[in-house]
């Protein structure tokens, strides 16, 4: 197996370009003996002479002529790759791919991405806004480096860093009889036609399990896949619902009102999901740092 070093390649290209050991020594910052040894070792590795030397001149052999453009290309690609790597570590170049729940993507994420872009304008950001369950799958499968979602529970391959607790709120029509109250008990909300997300939504399962423990039951009158549809149906007067407080802004934009839900208070931790055994890229780590530093303000932004 041929073992050629970067030092040998640089020495060969410098001598071939200048046709002079003296000038080549200056270019590659080597003494003449060190340069001669590098060329000699290279020729031994490839199995023959690359230069034809006489007392008056030096020229490439036919094999050296063939190898010269190849060596130039190898050095150029190496230097370009090294420069790209250095630029990525310095965050002058790079790309971050993350996945997040639509409710987070549409409410809190834009400010975070704006702060990130102000600091690192040359790093591109790709956002996948998908349901909570898909966020976890995309991180686990290495499709994205960072996910923002509800706590996926204990896992051998995933790490979860909590940011804030997302409380559930009641969603009602602005003219609903409960709209005059600052907080609404679950028992009062469930007396009306309830609009729920379809199974296997983690939000639906959390609500059902929590209420079942307290002897209450959800019997949805309507079911849908999208939170936006819930907001529009409530605004139309078809019923009531309960959604995470991340959706407050979206519900209001759709024409519905939100109130605190009590008895019981229901919440879920929202945080950052990453893979345990895979270090983050410099670009992704910098984004995570910004998200974590914003945790307190994020909680304030979704309060009623």
C-alpha cells in the first residue's frame, strides 16, 4: 500500500512548479536537505523517479508529468476541504436542520431563528414542522440534529433538555357562556360538545389518561388531525376544546378565545431532543445554546 504524506505532495508540486530546489524550499518552508528527503521518500513510495536531475537542469520524468496535475488537484481539494471545515467551526459557513412541533414553529421559533441569524448570518437553517411524534423519530433516525417537542419519556438513545412547562388551556367561542371566566374547570368544559385531535395524538392520549385517573371521561363530538381545524371549528361555534398554551396565538388568530384550565391543571414539559451518542455540529450546538438561554422568556410568551 502506497503511503504518501501531505508534506511529500507539497514538496513535489513546489519543485515541479519552480524547477528549482532552492525556490521550492522557500515556498514550502523546508530546508534543502528536508526537501530532498521528502522527494526521495515520495519516489520510493511510488516506485520510480519523478524528476530527471543533471548538473545543469531538472525536469519532470514522463511519469512525473502525468502525476503533476493529479497532485495539484489533490492539494487543491485538501486545502478547500480544510478551509471549509475551519469556516464551519468558525460559523462562517454551515447548515442546521431541526424538527419542531408546528405550534412551536409558528409561535416561538421565529424570534429564536432571528437571533441566531443575527449572530451567524452565513449559516443556513432548515426547519421541519411536524407532529410531536415525528419530531422524535426524525432525531432518533439522524434526519435532524435537534428536535423541539414534548418530553418523549425515558430513552436509551435520546437526551431531553426541558425548556418550560406547556399548560393546557380551554378553547371557546368568544360569545360562549364560559368566556366571562378567567379559568374554567374541566367538568364545566366537558359539558359542551368537545372537539379533539384524533388518536394516536399524544395530546389526545394525555388528556384522556389524566382525566380517567380523576374519574372523568372525554367523549368527543368531533375529531380532527389538525389543531388549526380545531380553532376554526370552535370559532364557528361547533364546540369547545383544550390545547397546549403554545397554540394560544394560533387559536386567537382563528377567532377563538383561550382560558386557563383547572381542576386538574394539565401540562407537559417542552424541550430539546438530541441523540445521546452523537455530538452536535458547531452550528447546531450554537443554536441549542440560544434556545436554552431563551427558556425563561419562552415561558412568559405563552402565558395568558
